[in-house]
C-alpha cells in the first residue's frame, strides 16, 4: 500500500471511530430491529430508521391524534399505548403505529337531533353493549376517563359526556381495545356537537362574525392576499403583530383591517 493510500485509510478509520454513536438503543418496529438514538420520540425513530411517514404524522404536537401507537416492553404482559409524537423510545420496545382504526360513524342531521340518550342509542345502538370494563380509559393516551363519558351518554347526560370528552384527539385506540366494539371517540364528538347546537347558549360573537362575513366585509382584503406575490405574503407574515403570551382575552391587534 502506498504511503498516500495508507494515510487515507488511517484518516478514514479515525473518522469512522469518531462517528460511532454510543447513545443508540434497539427497538423493534413491526417486528424488525433498528438501533435509534435514545432521546427520540417514536415518530422521529421511525424516520431515523428510514420510514417515510405519509399517514400518522399530522401535527407532530400531540393534538391531531394521527399517530396512535401500541407497544410492548420487555418482560411485560401489558400492551401500552401512546402518541408517537409524544412518547420517547425505550430499549427493546416492540411497537407499531395505528394511523387509523375503523369504527362505526353515524350520519345524522344535527338540526334534527334531540339531546337525550335515545338519540345516541338510535345512531350508536352498540352503546348499550358497554360492559363497564374500563379498558377504554386504560387505553387512552390523553388520560381521559373514557368510560365515564360513555356512561354519561348512556344515561342521557349529553352535556357531561361532551365536557369529559373535550380533550379527545380521536386517535381511536379506545375503539381498538374495546371488547364491546364501541367507537367511543365518535360517540364523544356527537355529544359535543349536540351540546354546542342544542344545550349551550348561542355565542353572540359568532353570530356577529357570520354577519360580517355575509356582508362582504372581507372580500376585498382576501382578494388582495390571493393576488399578492410570494414575497409580499412573506413580508406580511413576518411583519404581522403577534398576540402576546400574556395578552388578555379581549386582545386585538392595532391594525384592524381584517377584523
């Protein structure tokens, strides 16, 4: 080996030694082993392992519920759940993501619904099959007492069901684990819709805003934005007045052209 080639080989070996990571842990994605950094969330571990997430990535902030994940840890008989964007990997965890789980989804005209148990049972008769096992609550990555809002819906307390289920991200893990085959998250959103439409008082500011939209007040500024070039839009975005973190509820920007 020539001196130049030997020097190149020694430099390459040195670089390889320096690039070896010591923070990698083994995980199993759909049964296949990958070594990933221990600080990654499950979602980022998927991408580190080479997966391109088309479904199951959503907001990446624990809001949309698109990255529902089930996993099992070594020596544990329990199936654990979490959102892939929020849950950090652990050594030797076996996991898979469930971007969507099929559940009964009723079609209804909200204007025609009555806020009572009979309405819920009409569109979701499987609600009566609830066994009170609480598996849904144990499966919820948002720690919502799912069985409580299902019980509230069953006894006709629609408003309480809506209140309890308000933090639901519709990930569907509860439905995946339910032995009675309920679609809890769809029942929850039906209760929230009924509550907003028929139980809670009408929001005055919403009606006022609808009137403004219908009056054509925003057509000119919207058309102006649509016709703007990309640089103008960037400038408007950068120079926009942002709401302060400590702003009061009634805060409005100084420029009120778009209000």
